[in-house]
C-alpha cells in the first residue's frame, strides 16, 4: 500500500517557549485532577482514581490529557466536544454540559463527563475543558456499572445524557439534578461527585482564562497549532524507525450468553508505512454488534486501537491531535468493535473487549517488527475489581462502589517484564489499587487474601506479570457483587515465542466448604458465610523463555513468583540449594 502523507513542513519555532506553555496547559489538567481526587465522594474516584481531565481546542482537537486514562479521552474527548457543539451550536459563557452518551462520543454510560466551553473577553469560544469520572452508580437496572449480560441499553437501564445542558450562567438546571437524584442509588454520593466534576471543570476554565489574559488568546491558539505540528513530526520520526509491513492480530474475549461459543474475536489488521510515517488499524473485519454489554462505543473502539499503537512504539510520543494524525483507525457501523447503533449496550466498553482490541494491535505490530509491540495483557474486571452493594449494618446506609483489589497483569514487551498492577490496557496502569484497610473501613467487608499466584505468568525472555489471588467476604451482612471478568476461557497470549498466562478463575466458597464456580459475567448474592475467591489473569510472555536472563529467573524464584521446577523446565535455569544461578547446570539445560 502506497500512502502519500508527507510530514508537516519544518517551521521555525521557539522550543523553550513552546515547552513552557505546554507545561502550563498540562498543569491546568493536573489542577483539575487534583480537585477531583480531593473532593469526590465515591471510593472509585477518590481512592481508585478512576477519572480523567482534558483540554480540547475550539475546533475540537485534543490538546492535552496529562495524567489521564487513555481510554477515557485519547480518542473520545474530541468526539464529546463535537457532540456538544452539534447539539448546542450557540454555547455561552457559564454553560456546562453533562455528557455520558456512548452514542454521541462518550466512552460508556458510567463515565459522567462535564464539558465547559471557555470564552475570551469578546465571547469567542476558544477551548473546551473536559472532566470525566466513573460513577459508583449510574442508575442501571442492577447495582453495578458493568452489565456484561445486558441485551440492550434498556435492560442496562442507565440514564443517558447526550451533552445535556446542566448549567446556564453558572447555575444548575435543577430538573437534570433531580432526575439523577431520583434514579441513582446513592444520590448524596453522586451529588458530591457531580460537584467535584463541576468544580474541576470550572477550575480548568478559570486557569485558561488567566492564561489567555496574561499571554494573549491568539498566542494560545498559535501554540496549539505549533504543538500539533511538533508532535506530528515526532510521530513521523518514531514510525520511520519501525519495519514496514502488514499483519493481523486476533484476541478473543470469553463467551457470554448470546455470543459465539468460543468467545468474541477482535481482529485488528495493522499496516505500518515507515516511509510515509503512517500506521493504519483496520477494525472493519469483525462481527456485528451483539446482545451483550461489551460492545465498544465509537470512542472506545477508536481509542483501544490508538492505545495498542501507542503502547507498541519504541519510544513514547505525546498523544494529542497532532501525533494522532499519523494513526488512522478504520471502523464501521453496527460492529462489535466499531460504531454501535442504538440500542446496543456498551456498558463495559472501557475495559474487556477494548483491551482485546489493544492487545490484537500490539500482537500485530510485534509480528511486523519484533523490536516493537507487546504480548497480550491480563484481562480486566475479575470479581476482585467488581462492584459491591448492599446496606451497611454499622449505620444502615446503602452503599455501592467498585472495589479495585486486583485485576489483569501487564504483558511482556521486547525490553521489559509486565507491569504487576496494570489493571487493564486502556487505563495504562493508572488506577490505584485499593488499600485493604480503607476498603474494610468504608464497607462491611474483610479482605482475607491478596497474594501473587505462583507460575501464573506468561513465560518469556521478558515475562508477563503474574496473576493475583484475592479473597474477600461480607461482614455481619450479605452483599451483592457484579463483575464482568475475562481470561477464564481465553487467557493472555504470548508472542514471539513467549508463553500464554494461566487462565483466570473465580468462585464462592462457604465456611462449610461448599464451592460455587462463577462464570465470566455475573451479578451474585454473597452470603455472610461465603467468601469471594478471585484468581486474576496475568500477562503473556514476549520472546523465548529459554533466553531469559538467568539472574532474573533467580529473582523471580526468590520473590515467590516462579517455582524452582518452572525455572528448570520452562526457563531452562538451574539453581543451587541457596537459590543462586548454577551456571554450568543452566548451560547444560539450554544446550539440551
């Protein structure tokens, strides 16, 4: 394929000024994020940090999303800003919009987003600030924000707000607020989170106005254009170092009711054109939308492909409208990893199948050039990252919250081992794992176990991260648990000779020893005499295990991640009784 897309012409610019000004824009999103972290009420926001902030130009181009989840904003902030302007072409100072519609550019219904247009002193729209946060409850028909088995958006049940005006002249639209208070199970908690999001967005607005008045609004606009050209040029330079070629990667989500028996395949056809500095990810050859909740929204399908590319590059490039000009993502309507048609459910769009798309892109890029790409990362949302709900016997209050105790492990890469606490590909390791003590303080639960699963990693020259075993239970009450796991049927794949990870599994175990095995996606009642046992999925390995540095294998054994037998049989490393590398024995094993 001959793609004619020359790099932007080299222009002179003040590099110091450009860097300083961009740091100031990045600082705006960090101030917004700090506000959300410190003022939100939900544990999923103020403990797990499941939120993102971004700045978009008036032309709906992503300027910065510093310290944000890629899946939230890299390929969706511009779509949300465009939807706001399409639906409300006459935006004004003091407006704010509540947006969570996956059919209008948002990720999924649980991610409430506040959009605030920013105006200069002449009432010209200059930027849009974006504050997005995953809600503890969004009004679903069941007390969970991840409904993997929902046959459509009606069974899902969430309130959908397609860029609805929630403030005019800085004053709330009480009708919208009251709708949320009546529908959401923890209304006071949601109200606090809403105020935190609005506060973060207004701080972003204030800081940009301050910059505009100090530096000049035209200077800010000129900066954005120059910054886009610089990062586009950087992307061209990085792509030029990769081999050209085409390959298909396929990763498969575990089956759900109403899906193919072997699972839901995600095919990614990747073409790298190093000479012209472009990468194409074609997702059009996939099955149509399914009657389940893991269909990808437009934003998540696009972002998942971008994440796979950005993960795979030999060095990092700042993701913004400029660098992303060099990555083309091809989607089609009514596709399970494309652009969904209403009323197909996208309840779980930010994680499960989206991760499979990112992984497929990574595997394809490794097939084209083994010096880039990654293996497959561990699957997301096991019960140890599920949503618990009920009534707390200590105070009688209702509670709903996603607890993040453990999730998928990172994949091996051409240069390093997998990241233990990755969580999932689209969140880039940014969620904070919950403190055991804080979870037990905030909820009627006890976490009995959180430990590494020995020999669960995908073996490789650079191994994947291991899985994690977690056991927790309700205290003095029953509670409900909702989750949409993956990796039990289709574990994380290795690449370039690397091994697959151990499959995930999950079950309920009573004090009397009764075991109830759980499937991929369930909403279950957990009795006071039961514990939830969750064995999460590790990451796949990259490269031949027998070529792994023996000293690294010895460390893995010493830390309890790899057994002595696996070190010998899979990594071909002999160890002494003291756990040191037996050089002669290792040489003999590897020669054999």
